C-alpha cells in the first residue's frame, strides 16, 4: 500500500512537471512520436499484405499454379506476332484441361477497365471475366441468387454476380437480383450476390516477389466470353499504346493433384505453352508457395530496415529527452535542494526525474501509436491496401517507448540525485 502511494506520488509529480512546460514536453516527444508512428504503420502494411497473401493461398489451396500474361512491348510484341503467338487465350485454358491428367481444374480470368453504374451510382469496383471454375477454386458461395454457370459462359450472356460491397454501394436498400447494371456500354443483369467477405483475389506478379491482391468484395464477375466479346481491352496485358488486345486472358489459376506435383506441373505447363506460343515467353508460370517463402524473406529484410530507421528516430527522441531533462534538473536545482533538506532521499529524487522522463516518452509512444493507426487507415482508404495492426506491435511500441525514457532519463536523474543539498539551496 505504501509503495503504491509512493509510486502514485512520483507519477503525480511527473505529470505536474510535464504540465508546467507543455510545449517543451510536446517538442521533446516528437522524435518518439514519428519513430513509433512509422513503425506501427509499416508493420501494419506488411502484416496486411502477408495476411492477404496467406488468405489467397488458403482460398485456392496450396496445390495451385498461376499462369499469368506477361507484358510484351515494342520489338517483343512484333516478334511474338510475327512468330504466330496469339498471347494467352481461352484455347490455352482448354488445352491445359485436356492435355494433362494431373490438372484438376483451370480458371481463366480477364480483368477489364470498365466502370459499373446503376442509377448514377458508380462505386469503386473491379470487373472480372471468369468461368464457373473460378467459383469452385475460390470456394465462393452466393448470399442471394446464384453463381455464374457454364451456360452463361457458353452463351456469352450479359449477366453479373456482385461482391457484397459493390452490391450495397450500387443498390443501397434495393434488392439487386433481376436489376440491370451498366458496365461500359452494355447492360448486365444481376443474377447473384456473393456471401460475406470473400477475401482477396489475385493479380500475381513474380517480378516484385509478391502476390498483389485486390478486395474481392468489390469485384463484379461476368462470363469471360462476354467480357472478351464486349470489352477487347484487357487490363495489364500488353503494351497499351501498341496492342491492348494481344492477350485474351490475363491469368489462369491451375489446380493440380497435390503439392508434390507443383514443380513437375510448372515445367510441363511452361513447356507446353511455350510450344503453343511459338517459343515466345509472353506468359509466366508462378508457384504461390515459393513466392510466399520469398516474401517472408523480403519481409524480414523490410522489418530489419524499419527497425534501424525506428532506432535512429528513437535515439534522436531519447537524446532530446535527456537534454530536456538535464535542462529541467538545472532549472529545478533549488527545488531539489529544498526537497533534500526536508528529508527526501537520493532515491526519491532519482525516481522523480526517471518517472518524468518515462512519462514523456510513454506519452510520445501513445501518440505515435495513434499516429500509426491514422496512417495505416489513410493508406487503406486512399490506396485500397489491406493493413493490420497486431497487438504485438502495440505492446512492442509501448515497451520500447518506456524503455527509451528509462534509459535516457537515467543520467539526468542520477545527476539530480547526486547534487549536494547545500550547494543546491545556494543556486540562483
């Protein structure tokens, strides 16, 4: 009880000291605030990307390959056309289904640059042409209506299945089923709405050693044949200035009969498609599990760099705390002398200044955590990236902030505690 009262008294004295110099205390916190905010935000972005990638791999299964259309520009595009390559196509998807017994399913996709409009409402959405295999591979279920069928694809029907976020944004409180949305210049009848939050969809890229993800809740799915018929411009496929229609399919998800078949399947698929494309490497075959392992290594390096940057920022903040506390000790020399003459021990004086330094640092850490929250949310809203702040990062930030206060407040506190009371009382 006595120790609790003593600790509360030290905290009260520390808060009073900070309150007397609000602006100075705030400026002292800036290094801590910036360092902690940067670390929280960067860790949130990194963790969000990692979780989205894991969720994507879990959704499709570990036994999948991605065959992705590679950009072909300039001379590469001319050479490919001269050689007779038609780019990635639905015929390639059909070939993979028929040619290899270890291929269980193939889901081609074509993402198109068109807006989705209903009653002048135009939410952020991604239009994706698919066939029913995509629903199977991603384990999607309808909340209302149905999913796309093979007859929709065979007939290139103008029908659409909406992600839940798009459905809410377009129709508000109306029932979407049976209504028509405008995609580009065409009208598409809504036949289904996906259940819940369907996770992250792929846009796999090996060059950046990552799997980029999109928010599936904002997707609008239409039959891939309708997409190719109505919208010849396929996003991210070829040199947009020279021939945006070179590739007819942007990506294919290929499920094989087990993870042990991934590497043999990659070699076989690469060889077969290279032959069909006349030796032109206008596609890439990606194993997501390998990318996940590479991304973990990249994340480790990223975390190390961020730790170094944060350490420098916290070091600057710690030095600022030490300088301010030394100035505070000098300003309060007579106060120290009076307290010592009234019976305060060296431990009391040292505790007073240590607590004050720790409070300044902890307050900076708290503001930094709030700043990190704000930055990560801003990134999510502005760029659409998934961010996730973990309890561990908050605990770590708070712990490091307090440690900085203790470490850099120790020297000023010891200096104050070792003052000669008589000399301190004479100080003008």
